[in-house]
């Protein structure tokens, strides 16, 4: 069975030639794939060929993607099911995304961050908002082209974790830290950043 597995843009930004993708079925490794394709548009893809028998038709498959730059394993379980001699149709074209493959941080808070004076956010394209928990960066929000503010996902072990918010201003050449931490809630959240 052949699969075409692409990384979402968030993971693709950290991809390197040292990445590996493996496929497990019934607790055994059935395929290992290196990064096979890097298209001009930035798409990163893997093309594993899964070994199995016709008696295993319908078995669940687990994808394991190791990102060398992040030093993290991302896991997608129970999709798709094994079908011998199949592949490359739509159901075998899988996008491996940070949110659904992130077993370490199951809670995801989507944040929109605004800054004072209602600036034109397209002019702040070199600025970014960072979220830290215990010194670990859990999310980076760039200036949004489609909404007023900075937008992105922040990852946590559970709801209610407190995150420190830091704003980087390219024009001012420095970081600013929000005085009060933000409570992550596994939902959409709006934050107004005052320097």
C-alpha cells in the first residue's frame, strides 16, 4: 500500500533532510520513508510503501514523523486502514498536521493578539508574538494578513496553563513582555498587548 503524506505549513517550516517517517501496523514497523519531495511551493512530502498481507486488510495504521530540528516525534493513529495494493487516491493522500499529530500537547488555544494604536498589521510583518510556558516556546503568532492582529496556535499539556506573552517589535528592535500571564483555554482567545 502506497501513501502520499504531506506536512502542514507549520511542520514544513521546521523540516530538514534528517527527518524520517515510519508506518506501524499491529505493533511492527511496516515502512520507513525519508523526505522524498520538496516542491517549489514549500510542500514537504513522504512516500512510504507499506508492507503487509491480504489477511491484514482493514488493520489500523499509525504514522510516526520525527522532526530532527524540533527533536520531536509526531504521531497520527488509526488512519487510514491498510488496503493491499492501493494508494495515491484521495483517501491515501494525508496531511500530517501539528495539531492532530501532537500527542505531547493535546490542548490547543487559538489566539488573536492586538497591539495599541490600531496599526496596519501588514506593515508589522517582521513582528511576532511568542508564548512561553516554563521557558519553553509553545506558540508563535505572526501578523495576520486576513484579520486585525497577530494570529496563531498555542499548545499546552492541559487547559488552564499560564503562558508568558512576549511581543517582538522589529522597528523598536526589542521584546516586550505582557505583565500578566495568559490562561490558555483550549478555545479561541483574544488578547490585547500593552507595551
